[in-house]
């Protein structure tokens, strides 16, 4: 996935990389335990996941993954591909809101 991101992941990464979103550094495709998260800001303990249609059939696995991450103090934000592609400003505003809340 690192070399072949979805269109939604590539778009969001353009906004998150190099401290472009409110000065916070994010990493992408970061291994965490037995999982690889789409994006993580270690400074603020936030994970951002971008989900496609395949996640409709993997809701139980996603919920277990979220519980595992939250048990380690991380807040998990999930967005659908369509939201990132069509309503990217709303997605970015929500991420900024959570960053500010955790500050």
C-alpha cells in the first residue's frame, strides 16, 4: 500500500505530510503491533484510517483493531474513501478539531 496508495490515501497524504496540517507530523503506512495504520501522528496519539468498500465486510476486524489501538492510548479517526475524495475539507477540519482537542 505504501507504493500503491488509493486515490483517497494519496489525496489525504498531500495534506498531512511534512507538517502541512496545523504543523503536526504524520507518518503513513506505519506498523503498530500486528497492524499497519494508514496515518499516525505520534505527537498527538492520533491514527487516521481511510476505509474503502472492503471495510463493510470487515467491521468486526476493524472494531477489534480500533480497540487494540485505543487500549494503547491512540484515538482512531475513520473516514470513507468517498468522504476524503468528495468532502476533503470536512475531513481535514475534523482532523484539526481532534488535534486541537488533544492538545
